[in-house]
C-alpha cells in the first residue's frame, strides 16, 4: 500500500511539474517532424491516462474526445525523487 501511494504521489507530482514548468527536454519540432530528446528510451514509465481532461467547459470543441497519454520521467529526475521523496522545481 505504501509503495502504491508513493508511486501515485510521484505520478501526480510529475504531471503537476510538467504542466507548471517547461522541462529541459521539451518536445521540439524540426519542420513537421518531432525531434526526440536524447536518451528518451531510458526514461521511466510512470503511467497512462485515458480520457483525462482539464477542460472547464464541456461544450468546448473536442470536450468529449477520448485522450490517451503515456507519462515518462527522465532517469535523473526519478532518482532524485526516490532519494528525496520530492521532485525539483522546473529548470
């Protein structure tokens, strides 16, 4: 139970941080192609969400669209969370 709580808290914190602060390895586009961050295949998988939305107005276009997201975290940020129980503020 404690492990589940820590993982859930970490996931929520990671999502909050990604919303509030632009990460160092933010998505970059070159033309119409996504340039993946260096070492992205080593990032830790935190979880997935289906249909999660922060839209305040259900009448907005695409409000009913089903969204699917995978959430990952850089290994360095994950190690820091494991060591301290906290995520650093964005860079």
